[in-house]
């Protein structure tokens, strides 16, 4: 159920995507995981439904989906295949800025092809900052801006450590610096057309979970035209394009993906737990399991309501900071860990023997606290928002 009231259009998308996920995405999920294989067929099915252009305005040929709809869609996909959901949500965040504030040239070069299903994007970010002390975390942009050359900005052996859908995207949005006068704060964004630069992937993705998302380092060489910088019309504004457009979608869709892991595992557990053994008994006859299932239901509905409220705040322009989005992300990602851990215990040897896909959900859920906006970093950011330093 949805305690946050969905509109008729939002509910229609929920039902359509749930049907597609059940028929097309779910049957392939186990194989993608076992082979650590990119979920091309599942993503293509989403593209055929027009969902690659979910956040593109209708006037530009897209679906014009709001953020609540976006969260609903990502959750339904993640219920059946978290790896597919992760690749898809990374695509959505990558094209958010160009979808919302394209230049006339970018509208023709990127947005219209995106609406036709010709653009599937990924975010190219992450390189370690070589400093001692506590600043050990990967950062999204280097300290040195890309050099300007004739024709644009030069990519000279630029290595990005964390690229979901590496080698499979038609476009990459790179976190970088293009302004030598601004080397702090959110990075700049440039759109890289994969067929117009040289690139290579490094190694094979062999993660504990999210095994189908093909996350791997990439190296880029070539020249990117200056007109491929995203958010050019925001120049001079206080808030860079990364913080204003990409970050809210990035954070909220992470929350939706991990909510989907929790709710997908829970729905499976309700079905399997209600089945009767030869003795006539059920797992759900056990009072401890009844308590577990009841507690999970309350936690899932609470997280979903929080996520949808935060998404609605974005749609309505009511959020004054990233606070509600980050809070929603940590709630949903920690929920996924808690729910899948309890279900592994509840189903015991059946789960550990991989006779049910609960073990896959259990592994996928662990990514939520360490990848993307890692929860340690998220809580630190929450504290900084709640208790800003006084000047």
C-alpha cells in the first residue's frame, strides 16, 4: 500500500512498471547476478517503454515524470533486479541536468535523441585525493581543471574509478573542473559522447552484490567540446548545477533502489512464508517470524512514506537544503540491510543454500551503506546541515 497518496498517473506508472518487471526483468535477474553480466535486455525493455526519458519534459518528447513517479518506478524495478535498477537510476541522474536546462545545441544533440531512446548514460566519477589524514574518501572531481585546447577541453588519460555501466553507455557525464577559479564545492559536469573520444575499461566487476551493474574504472582520452558543459546558463549563480539538479535525483533514486530491495525481499518472504510444509505448518505460524514480518511491514511503509514526502518536496520546490533527501537515503539503505538480514535468519538453511533469491537481495543491500553517497558521509553531511559552523 501507499500511505502517501499517489495520483492516478503515478499509480498507473507503478502498475505498468511492476508488470514489466515481473514479466521481463525478474526472469533474468538471477542470471545477471551469477554471471556478473550487464542487464542489457532489461534496460532495453525500459527504453522501449520510454522510461529512459522519464524525466525529460513532454514538450521535448519525454514522459515528464515528476520525482515521486521516478521513485516509484525505480522501486518497482529494484524489487525484481537491483542491478538493473542501479544502472537505470545512474542513467537518470546522469541526464538530469541536460534534461532540465539544455542549451539549444544540447537540446538537439542530447535531449531529443534521449527522448527517442538513443541515449543511455552513466556517471563517470571518483578519484582518490592524495592527502594524508582523515580525508581518505574518493572525491568526485580533481583539484586541477581540464586544460582548454582548440575545440574544447582535453581529456588526457583521465581515470575515473567508479563508473556504473562502464563500457555499455552511449554517453558519460564526467565530474570534473572546467573553471580554474572554482576548485572547491560541487564539480562541473561535461557530457562525453562515447563514440567521439577514446576510452577503455579497467578490469572486471566482481562485486559482492549489485553484480550486474558492470561498475569498473575507465580511462578517457580526447577532446570534449566546450558546448558539452552542462548548466552553462547557470554561470554566475550561487548554486552549481551539480548541487541544484543532479544531487537530489542522485540521492533520492538511491533511496528508491534500496527501498525496492527491502520491499521486493519482503514480498517474496510473505509468499514463501505462507506456504505450508508437508506437516501443514507454515513459517509464519512461528510467533517470532510473525513479529519479524509485522515489524518489517511498519518499517517499509515508514521508509516509503518518508521517501515519497521528500520526493514531493523536490517536486514542489519546498526543500531548502539536501537534508530531507539525504535522510531518506540513509533510512532506505539501512532498512534494506535490516530487512534482508532478518529474512536470511527467518528462512535459515533454505536461504543460505540459495534455494530462494533472498541471499541475492541480502548481498545487494550491503552496497547501500558503502556506495554512492556512503552512509558515513551522509550522516556527516546531515550533521553539518543541522549544525552549520558559525562565521
